[in-house]
């Protein structure tokens, strides 16, 4: 059973990826950066783009398009790295652009529909409805494979 | 009450106290008459007891309590210090240590201590006599014809206030001694203002003021508990001093928010020794006057370092190593930004800016040095456990060993300190077990019976050198060769070609042990190869100097710190990688046509030796951008005895780099040892040379 936040209101950071709107809980978000110089890491998992220097700390960066098996795209002025911290793990995720911080009633979030686009359902926590917009809430712990990391220890 | 937050502190402090106990008991063995040492032992044991009782570790408290009893009897000279007692105390320490260890691994730490406590009780009654002849003649006290008597004074119904006060034998001895020296003792009840905040600070001020002219021999609650604010609004102390009562009163009363409720001179004759129920040394109160005089006379004869031996509390702060790492990161960031500023100033030359930048440069360099120093810890931490270990080993093996430790104060990075202990244990065990001969053989050889094992730490340039040296039989290259051939480690032909130094280095080979028989001490399979691997993993090296019948010296060379290393930066394609300088033998260039293939492995002949080649761009899956040139750069690296040449596109230069973890997500990727941030702010990966070939 996926845990759903039952507090009345959710605060989400909305971002765009391959023409769709996604969102991640603001509690995980540390900061949002422009694309920094990324150093490729050989033999890393396919979705890891490399590492960046975040004020003296080396932080791995995940390409969310690769993770979601979406077609690759050239980076633009709007491309951003969202720095996320889950438990004690800090990672960056590359997205096409960050739009805004959204407040949404938790009742407006529905479990993911049986089939949703091309993204693996594992990575989705639910779908938020706002007026006529649809926000795909990503399950960040699955995206960075937290379980696998925990097992390794 | 939730104690978990104090757990770390408890573990750390109890380990420190156990270490101190080990050391002091060793000293005691050599100077059984030194009262000062006994005092320190007593104090450590007492603190340990207090801490463990507070934390609810009853067995530790129980054992330390019994130890305390024995110590106070020793202190009162009723029982002499002999080897049996010292051995027993050591056994207690071992048991305490294992209990503390079990607590740290999440257990209750409640081992069975009944055997030890029984023995301790016996020792307390002087029934434990050394089986062998004690080092020094048993104390005069034991020559007193009648059975040993604890010297409890006349029992007169004492002053009421002292009723609540548990004056034990140890305190009593102190009081007696004080009185003999014409000190006065006062019992003071101190009360704090109900609205007082930071009660422990007030208590501390009371202690400080009193200790200016006297000594506090007892407080209820204990000073430890006072420090931890484990008391209500009042506490009691007994202080001995030569000052007038007025002055004592004033010293306490003058502190804000502190009030003296009562101050009473303590007359020893009136003190009733109220032993705690459990503190019962059997046949306690019996003969009053006689033994006192006798003991008093004895007391006089003994060296009294009482007042002088008070340990001066050094002003230190415990800091989580993580915070230091954070600090280090910030400094690193500062350095990087400083470099940027410098670049800006060279393009737009403004004199004022230049001056400021030079200033910043100096400050950051200083700051970097300070932060590095903060991370340094004296190697004493590691060395301290060896005297005890050597003593036990020597006893077990029947050898006479004099361990000389030098350079305890040499400082190393904390991370290195944590890792170096095991290899050193191994080398010292080796020296004592294999290096040093039995006394009988030493006599035949005309050597002094007592052999000397030296453990030395010192600075040498940017390295720390640790030497383990014995004056034993030394290593025989020929014997080593024979052994190696016999074990199939090398062939007979290889053995013939080997020079002596190479033969001696054979002992670092895996599966090589020269001991004829496997003893309990060393030679259990994990050989010197493990030692060398460990030290190399710390970017260090080991060398051996040896002479037959004169001894062997192992010389370990370690970098001052693991956080910052020297590295060679190289280009592979358009990417920059760092190769730790410690692993590099040389750099050279080769012509592609000289590359040969042996069993599908590219090799090149370098000065007559076959050198396997590793193409880094293939191994690291670097996108190919640069055409193969007429000349290839090769970095020759070493892993133990093996060498390989890494083919790179160009050499950038040597640089000091700060090693960073690439994060959990990327841990365990083969070929990469870590990441470093370069001057331009980009991240470069550090190659793990060991896994490349």
C-alpha cells in the first residue's frame, strides 16, 4: 500500500517533462538550480547523468527523462536540476523546466489510473487535479531506488 | 527516562576510563607504593561506576564497585599490591571492556561477574596472594603479625548531619591523612536559589571557589551528577583546607544565587564510618586505637602524591567528525571561489582588488591549515593500548619484553588513526612472537635477557612514519626463499635470481608464515599481506630493515591525511581523471607500433620488462573524440608487486585534491575511488587503480 498524505493540503513543486506536468512534494525539495556542469560517471546506472559540485558537495544527478524512458531532448535555458533530499541521500533530478509551487487539496489526488502514458506506474504516487490541469505526482523514493540502496547496506 | 541520547557519550567516556585504568594499573605494577597512581585508578573506577549506574548497567556498576572496595583497601595499605591482585584487576578490566563492547553492539552488557566479584572480595581481605614471587617484597603492612585489619576509627555517635553522608573507607583515609597534616575539614550544605537556572554552573563555581584553597574530598551527589544537573536545589560537600571557617563560608556565599545552609567542622574522632550496606568489607569494625597508629606510621612512609596528582581538566570540546567534514567542505568551497576571484582580477587588473585578493588568499590558506589541524588526533590513542597488550603477551609466552614507545604526540588524521590500529597490533604481536627469542636462547647468544621492542612515531616530510622494531633474531633471506619455494609461492629458479631485499619482502606474500608452529599469538593465517594491503589502502607503504640476530624494523609510511591527497590529473578523451600519486611509479610515452599482444592482452616492453597496458578510454567508456596520436602517454601504476601502464590522452599535472564521496547512489562503482572538486569548480573522478587490472 502506498502511503498517501492525509493532511488537508499538499504543497508541490510542479515541473514539466516531455510536454506533461509533473510534481514532487515540496518537503523533498532542497533547492532548484540551473543546469550545472555535469561530470559523467562511467559504469553508473543508465539513468544517472553524472555528478555535480553543489557548493563543495558532490551530488549525483538523475536524468528523469531516461528514468521514465522518455525520448531524450537537448537542454534549453529552462532546463533545471531539482535537488532532492530523501532520508540522508541527496540527488539532483534533471527536468525540462520548473513552473511553480502549487497548493492542492489532498482529496484532489487520486491513485494512478490503470494505464498512464508511457511512464512506469511504479514511479507515480498519484494524479492531482487542479481546475483543468493534471499533475502527475512522482514517487521520488522509487525514482532514486531507495529500497535497493537500503538493501545494499 | 530516555538515556539513548547519552549513550554515545557513555560509550566514549567509559572507553577512555578503561584505557586510563589499563595504563595506571600497569604503572601500579611497577610502583606498587605510589599512592598517587592508586588515587587515579580509584577515581577512574569511581566515575565508571557512577556513569554505568546512571545508565542502568548494573553489572558494570557492581563490578566497578567491588574493584573500588579492593582499591580502597589497597590504598589504606591493609593489603599489599601483588601480581595476583594486579592480574585480577586486569581481568576485571577485560570483563568491563567486553561488557562495554556488548552494550555498543546493542546488548544489555550484563555478563556474569560473580566469579570476579568473589575473587575481588577475597583480594579485599588480603587472601589473594601471588602464586609467583611478587615483584617487590610484599608491603610491610602484611608483615604485621595479626591478620590484616581495615583501619576504622573509633566509633562515637557522630554529628547528625553526617548521617546522611556515606563516608566510606577511602574518604576516611583521606580525612585521616588530612588531619594528620593539620588540615581542617568542613561539611557544607549548599542551597541554590529556587529560581536559579544552570544549576550545574553554580555547583561548578562552588567547587572552583573551594578548590582555590582546599580540596573537596566528597560531595553528595557526586561531582559527576552535579555536572549533569542530577540534583535538586541543594548538595553537600566535605572540603579539607587550612583556611578559617569564615573564609570557606565566604567563598561559597559570595556566589550569586548560592546560599550556605550550614557549615560544620568535621572532627575525625566523631566521624562515624557509615558504610553503605553493600560496601561491606567483612570484620570491619573491631580494634580501634592500635592499628590506627601503626597504619599512620606506615602511611607516612609511603609516597604521597595526593594533592599534586589532581588531574588538571584540559579545555576541550568534543565535536562530531561530520561537522568537521562540513567545515572542510566550506573551506574547500572558499578556496575554489578564491581561485575564481583571482582569475577575474587577472583579466581586469585593479590594484585594490589584487591587494584584497592576496589578503583573502592568505586567510584561506591559514584557515585550511587550521581546519586540517583540527582533524588531527595524536597517535597516543592507538599506542596507549599496546603496553597492556605487550605485558600480557610477554607473560603468556614467557619472554621478557621492554616496550619503548616514542612520539606518542605525533598527530595523524582521524580517519587514519581509526584504521591503523589493527596493522600495528599485528606487527607488534609478530615482533614479540616471532622476532624476539626465548630468554634461554638469548642467553646463549649473549644478548641481554630482556629484549627491547620499540614503537616509534615521527614526522618525515609530509608523511608520518611509524616504526615497530625488535632486537630479536632478524629475518634470514635464505630461509625465507627456501620456505617460499617449499610453499610453492615462487619457483626455485625465481628464488635464485632474487636479491636479499626481495627475499625479505616475500613475507608480505599471501599464505606465507615463517613460524614453525602456529601459536595462539600470531600466525593464524592472516599474515603480513593483510597488513600491507591495509596500509596501502591508506595510501601508505611498508618497508623492512633486518639483520640476522640483531633484529627487524618495520617502517610504515603514511600520509598525514586521507582527506587531501596528491594526485596526477590526466585527460582521457575530454574528461579529466585524477590518479593518486601514491600509486604511480612513473610516467612515460610509447609509440603505438611498439604495442604487442600477448594472449589478447596489450603489452609493451619497458626497459626489458613486460608491462601490461590498460586503455583507460575503453575501461571508462569515454566517448572517442581524439585521434590516436603518434605518441601515447602511459602512467605506470603499481598494485603490490604488479604493475600496469594506463594509457591516457594527455597529462595535465600534479595537484592537491580533496577527496569527496560521490554519494550513496554511486557507491561501489568499480574503477572509481571517489570524486574531487577542481579549481574551476568542476568535479573530477579519482581512479581506483587497484580495480583496474
